[in-house]
């Protein structure tokens, strides 16, 4: 039987709260590597990013694809790719926002053998004086490439580039209904959902605000380990160590973020909980 989560393992982001490593998930559910902890993370950050980027480049190349930095001349091709999707959030990509990212941001695309656009991660860097943020306008990968974990490779590569450029955190918004993106962001990249809004502008669906700490320790130690997650669910106590809520349970998510110290840290795979649309929330420090 595992012990209840200690205060040190509850360090998830709380709006307005600053801490040295606010996005560390509980080690009981993560692929924790002591190699990328504390001083080692800082000392070997350059080598870490170079090695991990190279591994992603090779994995992508084995599929006959390549990662590329696009420019304004690629605007029409990216828009055509976005419009080919049935996802409302992807189709809502505006030419104006895309142009600004292509002109001033740090976009990344996945190109096929003929140079065609098969995926993108549209991001920009900004600094508010306290942290340098990689802000994302969205990412997408062609459904034809399903099964190769390319969404995770794309956003991880983008995060590694931003880490090299001095970014300390990646932030964005995502729909609770977007199960594939949640799996990529939460389980593979290491994000947590540090905020939830039931109404977001003129969008019909609610949104999570998600964040990922851009350090070797953050990118390595916040990724979900499926085997450890299974043990955690079998031995921890629901309501004390974790809570489960459905992706479509807007009222439940609103209560979770309004009334409890729990924040969404993972999405459960289908083999652990039915259809795979169940979110795992863990306690945070208050």
C-alpha cells in the first residue's frame, strides 16, 4: 500500500502561486528519472535537449517525414491542412493569427515525402518579466499518421527548442472533449491543467488552461508511466489521493476547480477505465 501523497509531491500549479518547481506531478504516477533532478538538470540541459531532439528527428525520418520551421509562404498550405480536419478548434484557426505566428512566432510543421503539411505546432515566445513562456495557438497531426505517437513527438520537439531559447514554461488551452490532445499534453509531454473555465469567449465548449515546466526534470519527470498509474489506482484511495471526473462532466470539473485542491494531471487509457475519457486529478498545495 502506498503512502498518502506528501506535500512535496503535491506541487502542481496554483494560479498566482510561485514556487521553484510548481509543475511536478506525484512521483507515484510518473516516469521519474533521478538523472534529471536538481543541479544535474541545469548542468546537462544543453546535452539533454540536443540528444532528445536528435532521437525525435531520427524517429520522424524513419517514417519518411521531417520537422521544419515554416514561414509566411506556407500560410495557405497550413490553412488547407487545418480545414481538412473535422475538429472545430482546428478549423477555427484564422489566417490572421496564423500569419502572426508564422511571421513572429516559433512554428513547427511536419512535412511528408513530397513536402506536404501533415502536422503543425503553432507557438510563440513571450516574457512577462518573471518567466519566458512558450504560448501555443494549437497543434494538429493528420489522422492518417495515427499510431506513431507523432503528436507527442511534435510538441516535445517544440518544447525542447523553446527550452534552448530560454523558455521556462509552455502554456495553452485545450478542450476537455479533445481526448487525443489531452493524452499527448498530460501523459506524454507532462502538462497539468492548472485552470478550468466553463465558458470561454464565443467558443461553445469549456476549456482547460494547461502548463508544462520546460526543464529537463519537468519534461522527463512529469510524463505518466502507465504501469505506475495502474498500481496507483489499485492502491491509492479515491477522494483522498485522487479524484476521477469525465471529460464531458462540465459541472464536475467546475466543482473540482472551484471547491477542491485537486487539479487534472492525466487522462486514463481505455484499459484502465472504459472508454478512455476519464481524467485523473491529484491534490495540490494550497
